[in-house]
C-alpha cells in the first residue's frame, strides 16, 4: 500500500527543497520527522507539513500507524517562474526570477516490501 501527498506552487526553488529531501529519502517516518524538526531550513517546515499530510492519508485510507511507514519516494520539481523587474541606474531594468516548485511525497508500509 502506498499513500501520497502533493504540494504545488511552493514559493521556493526546487534546489532548496532538494537539499532537505535528500536527507530524509528512504527513512522511517518517525526518524524523518525528528530530522526535519531540527533542521534550520525553511524548506524543512514545508517537507514536514507534507509528510504529515501523507501519513494522515495513509491512516485514513489503509488504517496503518505512522510507526509502520517509511518514505518510499520523494522529489521536488520546478514549477512556473514569475518574472519581475528591478529598477537599476540610468533607466535600466534587471530581470528577477521568482521560482516556484512542486513537492511530491509517497509513504509505504514497511511490511509490504
């Protein structure tokens, strides 16, 4: 059994998210929650919230506890990029790219594999 949670259009680059998700990939849910709680990055709060949603989906659909789950798949993809302008000297404009990303997290039962 596998449950997933997706969060779209996160106002953060995928590169910053990947720095966090590479640390928790393949870990048990309880261990990943402990790791995320003490990471100093804002991306850790985003991943932690998504992990809670995936665990809640697994409990609602299949009735399994969080102790029996592990992160089977987690990845961050790039989303739309908002293009903004910043005024510079002598009437010039510089481009500012506000990048967004999508986060997908899947948890699975440890006994099923």
